[in-house]
C-alpha cells in the first residue's frame, strides 16, 4: 500500500475554501449562468457558488473537496492535493466570505540573487538543459535565481515589457516545490516571442522546464519560433499571445504524455479551433514529458509515458461496435426495447456495457443508412471512423447514471415513426443518430472503467486478507 498523505487542518480548510468557479473553469469545465449560481454544463443538476456546490438531483451538497472527489473520481488526498495546486504550483482563488469583491494582490518579482550558479547547476546537471539556451533566457531576464531561497524563477512579461507573472521552482535536490508568485496574471506566463517578423509557430508546453528541454533537443534555428509554458493546463496564455502577435499563425501543443496532458491538449485544441485558429497541431514526447526525453538522451532513466485509459478503452470498444455491426447488419433498433434494457441493467456495469455497445452499433448503422438515402458520401466506414476519433476523454467526465438518463431520453424521438420529409431533416436525423452512438460509446467506456475499478478493489482486499 502507498503511504498516506497527511494534510494540516489549515491546508484542508484552504482546499475547501477554493472558489469553485475559478477552479472548474481552469480545469476546462464549462459553466452556465443560473441566477446567482453557475450550473455545470456536463451535469445540469450540479450548481456552484463560491466554495459551495449542490446536486439538485440527489439533494446533496457540500464544499470544494467533496465535489472534486465526485467529479474526477479522486481519493480525499488526491482531491486536496489538486485543490492546493498539486505539482503545478497553481494557486486557485479563495472564496471570500466577505461580500466585498476580492482584491488581487499586487504582483512583484522576487529579488534576484547576484549570480545564477545554483540555478544553472540544477538545470544543467539534473535537468540536462543546454547552457547556451539557459544563457539566452537569462540575458532576456526571463530566468533568474531568487535571492532568498535560490529558486529558479521563470518570469513572464506583458506586451509593454512589464513583469506580470513568475513561477518559482526549487533547485534543491529531491524537492518538488514549485509555485506561482502571488498576484501573477495567468495570461502572461513564461514565454519567448521570436524576433522573426514572418509568420511562424508557437510551441505550447505545460511547464517552463519542458519548454527549455524541447529547445535543447531541437536547438537548430530555435529562435525562429515562439514558445509558451502554461504553468498548468490553462489556455489563457495561448489566447493572449495569439491576440497580441498576429505573426503566430500555427500552434503546436506539446503537453505531457500522460492522461492529464492528453486531455488538456484535446481541450485546448477545441478551444483554439472555436476561436478561429485554423492551424493547430500536436507533438508528443516519447516519454512522460520533454524533459524526460532530454534526460534519456543524456543517459538518465526516464519516466515512461502514460497512455490515457479512456482512449485505450475507446479503441477496444469501437472494435466491438464494428464487430457487432458486421454480425447484425439487418437488425432494427426499437427504442422502447432499449429503454427497458438500459433500465434493467442499472447497477450491472457488464450488462450495461454490452447493451450500450449494441445500441451504439445499431445507431451507427442507422445513421449510415440515412446518409445513403440522401446521397451523402458518409458511408458506414466513415461514420465508424468519426465515432472513434470524435471521442475525447475530457468530454467524458460525468457520472454514468446521468449519461444513461440522457441516452434514455433521446431514444424515443430518434427512433419514432414520424417521417422525415426534407433533405435537411434527414441529415439532421442522421447526425442525431451519430450523436447517440457517441454518447453510448462514452457510457460504455465509463461502464468498463467501473468494472475495472471494482476488480482492482477486490484484488486489493484479497491482498490485504492474505497479508
């Protein structure tokens, strides 16, 4: 068993006092206005205000920690750690009990040390970053050593050359300390803008050390591109730089090769395309992040990459959906039958997964037939491909019970006998069938995750009994 993480009462109080609107938005959640509250877009039964939340469907509510545990399926220590900023050193706004609006603390860069020996030693010897790259960032005043604790300070400046953000990282061996300086503006995190006036790329990273590692791995003509570190997974710095520098015509997302990085990359990709950014690509490290790639190149043992469990399940389940379609190509989908099936297997994840795979397959087939009737080029293979690659884990965080309710409610109108007259109506119907298949795939993934979690718990309990 892993060691228990202890938190002080003050830390737990601070975690529970996090402003949930600020926290959820920075996790990529969409919130809708609901009177004085905000309603969670992916679960309309949940509203938040300040550090409080309430689930109107289950008639229960509490403070920040309980909601984070519930939404992201985390343990108590994991939820507290996330609310306190985790390894990213992010500071979430605290809910003020006063009715007066909270005042942002004035940002001040920490005093610089007279030299950068400790920072250079740490970043070169332990992180393998190029001395030439570090020297360039130091000359630009983007990197320095703080006077008091000898932390590496990664500074962010606005378009007028005014310091607006700083991220501190300990240089002590074995220390995981990292934090944003209080009052930092999230849109102006650590970045380097090329002096190249021609259109060029903006490379996006989670952390400053990943940014510097990437340049160290690819030093040739690196100054012809621009770079930004998010100090987390917020899209704000990217949007701000695209607003300020029109020469940034192509964005490359280089986030960590783990579940959180994969979700963040997909979410930011969607945000950028919604904002009209036409050229967005992704680059993925071989190991967990770009610094691990750099360390591996220099003979260190790297941390391995972590694939997203939902994407692994997506591929497995899409294969099952395709197999079912090949074996049941003439089966019709009866809405009332499937509603009864879904109701009957609640509480049994294995049966539920099988029903959702069946319904997804029949929905895909029905959509392909509808497209064929209107002469659309989207055949069964194309619909299946859209189902697979349209799945995004960051959009599949809701509770399984809520997804089942949504699927059940959408069945009757989709498979009603009402005739679709116009081409537009028929295409809209086909697209709705595709959406139903997508929701069934999401539900099947959540059901399979539930099965795996139950199995793991049983194995842990068995191991404890044996020991």
